[in-house]
C-alpha cells in the first residue's frame, strides 16, 4: 500500500466533484495506512444494457486508482436494482427489465469492466445474493427506514411530484436498495455520479442504523457525450463504446468539441496533468490534442497496433479523401430490390449503417448519405445497386453491397 497520504490524496482528488465528509475520508486513509488495512471502495453498476461506454469508465478509473494505491475495489452488479431502475436524474419511470435480461447484460458488462480495473484487489458481487432471499417482511423493514417526506427532498422526485408526473412506489425502494448494498459489503468508501448523492447518503444512514462506521462518499462528474452538450448515452447516439471497433473509437474521439476536451483528458485517460496542460495550452492546435486523445483511447482498450492502424486509416480517409482500405460487406436480399434499384432507407437499414428508419431519414436530410460517392438528397429515393456498390453514412460508416 502507498504509505504517503499526500500522494494518495493527490491521485484520488483528480477529477472529483466532491468528497464528503472530507475529514472522515482523510481519517479513513490515514487509518488504512497506519494499520495496513486496505479500504473497501464500493461502486455499483446496474446492467440495464449490454455494453459500457466511456461515461461508465469515469468511476471505473477511479476504482483503478484506489487499487493501484493498495485498496480493494468492490463492484456490485445490481441484478436486482436494475429491475427497479435508478430514478436519479429521470423525469419518468424507467421500463422494468426481467432478471434474465439483467444477468445477460451483466456478463457482457463484466467482460468490458475488466478492461478498465485491475484483476487483483477486486471483488465482483451481485446484489441478488441478498435481495433474492428477502421476504415481504424484510422489504417492509427496509422501507421503514425512510419517510416519504425525506424521499421527496430529492430534486428529481420533488420536480416530478410538483408537475404531477407519475412516481412508482418501486422507485422509492431504489435508494434504499443501493444504500443496503453498502451495509452488506461493509463499504468504507462509495463512488457515484453527482446525481447519486442522495443515494450515497442513504447508504451512510443505513450503515449507522446497522451499527457500522459510515462510508465516506466521492461524487464524480457526468461525462458529456461526443456532442459536447448532453450526457453520454447510447440512446442519444453520442457515446464512445469500450468494445467498439478501434477505427470507430478513433473517429468519434476526433469529433469531440474543443470545449469538453479537458474533461475527456482528465476523466477517461491516464495522461498527467502536465501533459494535459501542454495539449490544451494557448497556441496548441486542437487537432493535435484530439489525435493524442483518440490514439490513447484506442490503445487503452485495443492495444498500440490498433491505435496506429486507426490513426493511419483516419488520416487516409479524412485528410487525403480516400476510401477506407477495408469495407465490410452488406448482404442485401433480393426481396427489397426491384428493377435493380432499392429504396435508400431500406438499403441503409439492411446494410446496418443506421439503427432505425428515423435515423436514416435524419442522415439523408443532413446530406450525410452517399452511394458510390453521390449524395442522396431525397428520403424516398431509389438507388441502383449491384455487387460492390459503396454506401456511406457520415464520415466513418461504409458498406459494400453484396447481393444475396
């Protein structure tokens, strides 16, 4: 374990919004060093989708820092909390998932999480280990630990209540379930996004009720997406996935607005503060900073060879205006072809270049769709296709037609 408290604090304060109570946190670190007893640092993830993106890695990287300092990372996969859905920052009730769905997602999550955290000093726990064994009496006892008035102090609940928007009773259970997780794993520290502060405090209170020492809490920023405005999210299309193709990761990173570059450097890379200041110094070219960021992101999750290949491909396609060296085949069935032509929206869907008809229409209206280099301007256009026809959406998505 790192014995220098100043070094521990310097590393752990990086990119943090708030540590509370900070005096308790410092005391926990000092005690851990004096007794050579690592802290148990908890972070929970609800596997509500099968993939993680850079937004998730903000907290995972903080866990990794704790591990490097000699502490234990305790990752809780909320197979039961995911069925409720975290109401933090939500304006409406989340759709409920089945337990089978959450467990399938959890396996995919775990494979990707291991790309970020260290394999030693790591515990991975499912909160179904205790919630699955609760009966109704247990749930009632847990629910009795919180009043409705206290729940309505949460900003999101208060706003929805004021507006007359529905709040499911199950949503009131979520903070209690997350807090009870802290009791069950005997957490010394819990990490969470800024919007989860209420839930973190509930954990402290439930630990006191259980006769335990209270956890200290650390809140982390919410990473903006590649649009630079909204939080990163797959449903918003502004995400960079940990498991995405290296060329896609590189290209997306190069599209990040200048105004959020510092947040990306500080929160999702291991560049030193001195290196970051040099990249972002007055007079430095933003493109060079983005290239360094893009290269580091690909290297972190796919290795140095993939990073070099992605950089070369980006330079070839976007700076020299050439086609990618490798373009994936898109199998186009004869059922949608008529007289050698196909509706452009159907072609984009079949080629898996868009996820929906609405996205296809939006891309066409933005002038982002080309067939054999020719821009498609009408959403109801039919275009000729044959083996080898090149379809392009935006700057990074290409497909080569192969007739079935």
